[in-house]
């Protein structure tokens, strides 16, 4: 074909999601995609089921009911909230609206892959800022800022590391960035981080800060694909101009609204995750596999070498357990393991213990 592709598109590596099946096995323990093992609240299931009855009708174009629920729960202005197909779509909107050829987007060394991808899709130049001890480094980011920088992406808590940048450091970064540069705080795992507001207070203080969240993690609605963002009215107005009018389905909107209002379910999931996350980290540390304190629903144990990490992942597959290799994120010697139920965690630790003992 002689049709030219826009600059940056062919530099995008195809996204590889966490595996969910294994050849020859009907039952697999999937700990590779950071899904909530408790699933969505019953209220969300019921709301989605009820919405199926009106699936012949177009869904809401303004997502007013969902935005109102988000605003009520989090104390935010609904008019400054936008909803998207996961937070992924919001990254695309932001880059489509604010960056392009000749402009730069900073992402961090071990940050979420779609930050870089969204910049490339818009024709912008992605610039990588190194992290320090697997945590976002504010000074390294500021050192990469040039007159062409228009956006900075940060995943906080980090994926796949689970580490969290302290609020004071986030505030320092927001204050130091130029006014014409957006700071995008990807808070997909905010609900798992004790005492963290995802950057909402920073958004209220700085018109160039954007906060994104998702219903895919603690709310258990990964298949529904719903995310939301909070920003200055001017930014939301711009993003709504590139958003498709019917980007979210009726069942997805209904499920998300019900899940947002079901605070008891969220607290249950948060508490259970914190309990099993600590147990899993301690159990693996006892096997000689350290991990940084995680503020998300996964941990990232580190092995002696890339070879050992690969061998352990292969052993887990033989045991019917799927975890995530994260070579592409700069951690060939580590695995990312979703925090599952108590039985899930016990099973993965037992399998890793057998692997470790077999190599002695």
C-alpha cells in the first residue's frame, strides 16, 4: 500500500494483556491482570441486568447520573468530571487535544505503557524520565522538561511497582511545572492507597493538573470499561469536544453508578486486599523474594536474576497459575502478582515455595 501512516503509529508496540488461559487446562488461577478477586458488588450486577431491558435505546450522552454519583461520593463538582471507556480513553483524549508533532510528553521509566502509547498515537515525542528505587523521581522529571513539553504522565500508585509518590512530592512537581504543561495523575489504584485522594486537591489548586480513575480495579468492572477524570472546567470542555457522544453503554453506566454508591463493598474490598497484600509480601519475603511496600492490589517480588524469574513463572504455569512477567516495564528479574483471595494467595505461595526448594 502507498497510504502513509501518521508519524509515531508504527512505533507503538501492540499491547499484551495479562494471560487468562493455559493450553489443556479448564481451570486457571489468574493473578496476572490486577482484577478484584471479589468481583463487582451485587448492586452493580443488578443494575447492569436491569439496564439490558432498554438496550435498544441509546445511552446517555452526558453521563449526568454517573457524574453526579462520583461528585457526591468524592465531594467533587460533577461539571468538572468526564467519563470514558476506562481511563485509557481519557489518556487518548488528552494527547489528541493537547499534544502533537514537535511537542513532548514525559512518562516515567517504569510507568504504565499506555502513557507512552497515547503520546505516540498523537504524533508527539515521548520522553522517559528515570525512576529512583522503583519510585517516581520528581527531580528527574523536572530535568526532562523543555520548552516543547506539554504533558507529564504519572501512575500513582505505580504500575507495576505498587510504589507511591508522597503527597508533598506530588505537590512539589505540580508547583514546578510550567503553566502550559498538563500533569496527568493516573490513579487507577487510588482506592487501595490509604489516605490518598488521587490528586483531587491538587486539581483544585492547579488548573493544569488532571486526575484519572477507573472502575476496572476495586469496583470489579473491568469488562464494562468505565473510567473518569477530574480537571479544570476548561480542560473538561476541551475533552468533551473530542469524546464520542455515546462512548459508554447503558449497562456500563448503570453498573458504574451502582458500584460508586456501594461504599460498604468498596471498604470490604479495600480491607481484604490490605490484609492479604501484607500476608503475601511477608510470605514471599520469607522465601527470599523481597518487594517494595505496595499501595495497590499487587506486589512485585524480585528474584536473583531474569533467568530465575522466568523459570518461576514457567513453574507457576505448570501449576495452573498465571502471573505477569514485566520485562517490558524494565523488570526482567521480577514478577507482578495480583493479590487474590486467601486461598489464591496460599496457593501461589505454596507453588513458589516448591519452586524455590527445587532449585536448592
